[in-house]
């Protein structure tokens, strides 16, 4: 610098004091989370290193040539937050400031002369020299800081490159902070909407487990995100029978939740009682494939069984779903797979025809319906929990439906080392008594 007051000269010659000031400035700036306060803190500190009698901030962000805005000015009595109050800032065109910011280059002017009536005249009245520092974004000077002094030739060209360098680094940090705030606001909006979607989705699930004679029921439903694609339901049928449905939409998150809601709507629109199981799956599959999933590529696996308490029989049909595990009490706890009546998932071929099988259940038997979020849960080494581990839990547990649910969930939790679920996990246990 030239012609600085004694304080400025002493800082110029005392590098240790300058270093202390810079360190203090960087520490203060690093603590800020609000971009406006960050600029305020930086400006206060930088004026101790680079004295200026006037400061003006310019921006042409989101504006076309030759328009620009004055975003900051030391002559203003009230500070304006350009990110919050951008609509309050008037738009100028051309003039000295327009020439500077659209010039796209740093400039030092030692003998400043501005034409009367130029928008810049008001902001730089009485100033004799300026240093114009462009702040680049995507290679273009979208913003600019102008430092002004009342003395001619007040800015040292030897120090000017470092001024441009440091100012751009700070400008980049400020812009990143602004983007971080905008991202957080967008995240909060999306987060709120996802919570609403999750609430709507959960409202489609049964509000309570029904009382079904000769069955002990327990359910666990856990999504990997706010909303998911797993679905279970109960349907009261004539003659005391009950339909038990478990389904899993391909994919995760909100898209899967939408298809889940559609599947729920179709299932409950079935004309007449949803029985036998093959008729129910035929109906849902036809409407999914012809109206909703043909273009998206989504599909739905499902297992639908109709239980008759009078005979303790389960008639079922499957659309590519994980076969439920049947623990046979009279065979010493042996676990078998209900893998009959298998067809492709729903939503792929609208003309697919499902069929069904019937199995006789006995008191003490337990049927475990589940989605692949259980068996495909991964441990830290990337191994899957798998059907064998599920069967081991069922074999070792002598409790009722709720005890089975808790035992399986605990085993998955241990296996995954408590990691958040990567897929939705639904478990429905029906114990015959």
C-alpha cells in the first residue's frame, strides 16, 4: 500500500502482527454459519489489513448484459442481506459499475473520474482511487468487490494479485455456505413431504391386528426410509375365513410407496370377497400391468393366503414372493417352505393366470411371512442373512408369534451390527392354536 496511515504502515512492516490478524480472521470466519454474518465478520477483519474509505459490492448473478445490482455499499445506513432481500435491490444498467463487472477482469484506477449522473457517482463520491476485484463463478465474474480510497494511487499493484486471490477464496467459501443453506432448506421441504407420504402410507396398513379364531398373530413393519414399498393386509371373508396378504414393491422410497398405495387401492377395489387367492392376484395383476407399471418397469411380489379357522387350512397363491416358512410342531420343529403355486411377480404380464394350493395346518404350527428385507439384510462383510439363519431362529425358538417376531428382529440386528436397514423389512407370524 502507498500513503497509508501509520497504523497501516506498522502492519505492513510487522508480518507477525499481520499473521495474527489473518489467523484470527480465519478462525472467526470458520465459525460462521450465516453467509451475511460471515461477510460482516470478514469485512471487519479485512479492513484492518486493507484500509478502504468506501466499499461497494456488485452482482450480475441471474441477470443479463448489461444489467447488474449493487448488493453492498458503505454509504448505506441500513445493511441489506442480498440473499434474503434480493428483490429490494434495484437493477442498474451500464455506467461505470457495469463496465467494471462486465469487463470480467481485476482493475486498479489511480485517478478516478466518474461522469455526473452515473449510478456509481453516488457510491464513490469523494473517492480518488479504486481496486476492483472480480469474484469468479464458473469462470465468469458474477460478483465484484470495489475498494475505494480518498487518496490517488492508494493501492499497491504488487499486493493486488494476493488481494484478488484471497477475495476469490472467501467469495467461494461464502457461495458454498449459501448453497449449503439452500440445500438444507430444500432438504427440510423434502423431509417434511416424505414424512407426510410415510404417514399416508402407514394409514393404509391395518390399524390393529384382527382377532382370528385359532390364530396367534404378530407383525413388524419397518421401512428403510420414511416411506417404503412393503405392504401387508387382512381381509375378512364370508364363513369366518380371513385373507392374509404380504407384498413387496420393487425399488425403495417414495416411488415404491406410490405403487404400494396403488396396490392397496386395487386390492380393496376387488369386486366381492377377495377369494380364492388366485382370483385376487389375477385382479390386482391385471390392473397393475395395464394401467400403472407397464412404462415404469416396477413390479410387485405378493403372497396371499386364505385361512379357514374351521378346518385350520391355508389356501394360497404366490406372485414371485419369498415363500413363507412353515414351522411344523408335530415334526419336532422342522421348517419347510410354502413354495407352491408360484408365478411371476404382478405388474409384468397382464395376462398371467395364478393358481393356488392348500396346506393343512395343525395346532402348534407357525407360519412366518416376510419380505426380502429380512433375508437380504447384509452384515459388515456383505454377506446376506439368508433363509438358513431365519430357519435357525425359528427352530430354536419355542415362543408364540410375538416372541418369534422379536427373536428374528434381534437376530437380524446382531447380524447387521445394528446398521440401518437397506431395504424395507416386514414380518408377519401366524401361530396356530
